[in-house]
């Protein structure tokens, strides 16, 4: 499909993903992701 949004998520799943289907048959996945917050250091221009 043209115009689809693609997202890359980096982290750890906290549980198995749940796959379900809408009444029209479209697949929908639900999941939760744990991540470690990072901060941008403006003095060094690095993420820490």
C-alpha cells in the first residue's frame, strides 16, 4: 500500500504480542515495550 507509515520500535517486549482481527478482517497487534529513557547532553552533543 502506498502511503503507509513505517515505525521501528526498539526495546524489550513485556509480554507476548496479542493478535486480533477487526470485524472487517484487518489484523491488529497489541504489545507493550519497555525502554530505558535517554537524555541528550547538549554540551557533548551525545545521547546518554
